[in-house]
C-alpha cells in the first residue's frame, strides 16, 4: 500500500476549502478520505475500475509517465490525475487515438472528488495506486500515455468479456449434448 509524502499532503490539501483543517484531519487519522475540488491544481479522468486497473498496470509495466491514481472499490471506478486545464489536450489525444472512445468522465473546474487519506490500509474503500509525492511535474507525454493505455485497456477488457461469453455459450452447448440452435433459422 502506498502512502503520500509530506510534500504530497501539502499539494493535495492546498485545494481543500480549508487546507489547515484537511491537514489536521489527516494528522489525526491518516486513513480518513477527504473531498477535494478538481480544476485548480489537477483534473481527473474517471473510468470503470476494471479498465482503470488494466490502464494503471500497462502504464506501470512500461514505465510510462503517470500521475496520482485512486481506486474507489465501492463505486468500482479508477481516477487518474492530470494537470489542471488539460481537458482540451486529453480530448484531442482521444480523438487522435480512436474514433470510438471508451466511456469516461472528465472532472475539472466545478467537480469534487474524494481522495484517500495519506495512509490508507488494504481493504479501505479509497486507496492510492500511485500517490502524489509532491507537486506532479507537467509532462504532456503523461496525457498521451494515459489515453493510449486507456484505449488499449478498454479494448482488452471488452475482448476478455466477449471471450468469456463465447466460452459460456460453448459450455452450455456441450452440456446439452447438441449444438445451440440459431434463432434466425428456427
């Protein structure tokens, strides 16, 4: 389980409505999740948890640039932090990558997210996959890496789902002892 550094706590708490209260809350209990506004220091791309975990794994495996990443296990979603005001660059990269983008929500000014405390434990609802270790460096490659791996992960998860359905149909056909009848020929 990753923990947030002191510099990361300073950076995150800076966007809280009351940064001192946020830091005091985390000092009292470093597992406490906290609501923070997006759009000032960071934007967030929210996606399905399965696709998000695969996206994270690919970014990590290939040592691609990546910012902080959160998982909300109860809501089954993953959230990737990007530099503030990156929406246009993200959406342009997405259009260049695919004609049919996977489903996501882009959270910028006016949105609020819940972040894990700086030291969550395994089993907590909110956890860090990649923590902020300070002020994340602005790297345009981070946006393009996220888009490329997000699109690839969505395709991989969709293909795995189709494979699972095919195997289920095959098993049902085998169990019945006769080929499944095509409803169009019936």
